[in-house]
């Protein structure tokens, strides 16, 4: 009975209901998009680190993030090879270079040079071609998202990197760079030529421990035996990179502030909308009071109305949000709505709606029943 009265009360004025649901939908979309931008940014900053199979990263002293690097001399790699507890070590190169489009013009790209044999830092989600083709001279892998930006149409196209030929032999899907420079994967040997580094140099050494040795133990051993390098576990290096881009650059702080404002504004919109809707129904609640309805009964009606508005508003809002995420992905923006964010947003929407309804309860439960008979 309580549910029926609550729903009839909501549906009594369709225009008022539409305004209420519009406010909830707007809040859900705003929070979802702003939160998705924040999550997408944090994931993009460490996507290469997170998708490698190496538990330990060795870098030159003073490196603060994955993208801005300094060369490691060949001697460091050979010293690491002699560390006890090491199962495998691989040199990789991460450096920016110039991409010359086939039709003219240049773009900045971020070269990731790795060993196709072991593939510790290989590209993931390869849709066309394969890693074996990257063993050939002057070959690269590029993500489909950046074909237009780089002036190519897919595998088989040719361009130039650092005045050297580059033939696209593999395509990936979904490897986004949070900078304006797309990732371009190549073999270690090709990356040396594209970046102009000396033979044997690298920017990182990736290491894996033997069974029974933890990543932390191997990292500590390398720190003791190899001087003038910084050693991180995969999680430590990912955290360092995220912290750098989030808290020491304007871009990260801007997204953090935008996500926070999205949450605040969304909450205010829902609170104002639900509060105004409840106040508009004061005559109906006054009628219930005049009929002898207790305060707890009216409380249940208001909470049920709030939950109903939250369920419908969330359903419409999250559907619109996923549509916008798909639309943004086609345009190159990195908005990510993981299941945890979607589920958290559902409970947040219900909480905001119920809270907004409860704020108005004091006003409702103190209604003078005589207002009904006064024509109020």
C-alpha cells in the first residue's frame, strides 16, 4: 500500500516528475563523465607499466615518471645480469621521436622499443599482424586510434621516424597515450635507430625474479649491487608515475578538481530537485496527516519516492554515460567507466536521493493538518 501511494504521488504530476528525473539523470551523467575522465587519465599514465610482465624496473638515477627518461649505459645492463635471484632481464627504450606523415607533416610519437623474443614490454590487444613481424628492419606497431593523426590507414603503410623508414606491420586497439604523442612499438634494434641512441644503451631494464624470490627482494638486491640507478617494483613505479602526473602537473590537478566539482554539483542538483519535488507535494502529505497517518508512514513514502527516482534516473543516466564514453573513445578521449565506478555511482545516486528526501521530512512531518481544510 505504501509503495502504491508513493508511486501514484510521483506520477500525479508528470511534468514535475520529468523535471525531477532530468535533475537526477544530469547529476549521474555529470559525475560519471567527470569520474570516468579521472579514471581514464590515471590508467593511461601507467598503461605500459601495468601491461608488462616484468616485476622490477631499473632506471637511471632521478627518473620521476615513465615518459621522461635518461639513457642507461650498457655496463648497467651487464651488472644487472649478474645479480643473484634474476631469472631474466630485458632492455627497453622509451623516448620521443618525430613521425613524418606519408603525405607531409610531422607528429610527435613515443617510441617503445622492446625485445620481440621475450616480449616483456610487448604491445597488447594486437588485432592485425603479429610481434614476429616486428623483428624485421624498419617495422612498427601503431594503435588504430591514431591512424588519422599519423596520416596512415593501417598495416602496410609507410612513414618516417627520425628520417628513417617505418613500415606499419601490426595494429593494436585501445592503447591510448595520455599525452598528445601516440605510442609506437618497435623492436629494440629499430628503436635504437629511430631515437638515435648508442648501441647497447637503453632507458629501462626490466627484470623478473627466479621462482621463490619476490620482486621486493630482487629490487633490493639490485639496489645493493648496482650503483647510480633507481630500482622499483612494478607497483612502485606505476604509483610514482601516477603521482607525478596527478599532483605535480596542471593537467592532473585540473582533472582531480573537475571530478570533485562534478560530485559536488551533481549532489547539489539532486538535493535541490528532490527537495523541491517534496515541497510541491505538501498538500498531499497534509491530507495524509489529516487522515491520521503517523510520521513513520510519511517517512516511508518519501524514501520510496526518492529510491524510485534514483533507480529510474540512474538507469537513464548510466545509459547516456556509456553512450558518451563510446562516442568519446572514437574521438580519442580516454573516459573509462569500470564496473566499480558504475556500481559505486549507483549507490551514490540512491544515497543522494534518499538524503535529499530526508532533508525535507522535518518540514513534512510538522505540517498542520488544518492546512488541507484551509485550502492551503
